[in-house]
C-alpha cells in the first residue's frame, strides 16, 4: 500500500509539473492519500466510496481538488 501510494504521488507530481498549472494540486493529493491511508489503517476498511462519503475531511479535500483542477483547466 505504501509503495503504491508513493508511486502514485511521484507519477501525479511529474504529470502536474508537465502541465504547470496543476502543480498547486499536489499538496491536496498528498494530504488526501495520507488521510485515506490513515482511515484504512485505523478502521480496517478499504472501500474508497464509503471512506469518501463518511469522512468529511476527505470529502472536502476531494471537493477542493476537483475545484482546483477545473479552475486550472478552464481558466
């Protein structure tokens, strides 16, 4: 899980640097991934839909990430 998460962050960061406008979304992506890993480790469940809907912090981070990506693409 940790190796896959690390690979995800590195890949997303390389992609966002190539697009230059998405680089500001990397901290949100990192925080969201770490929050999800924390939730999986503490609750023992791994359903991403359930985690997103039941955890308000994770939901807000996902919403902020969506808004920032849409703003970066369409502005």
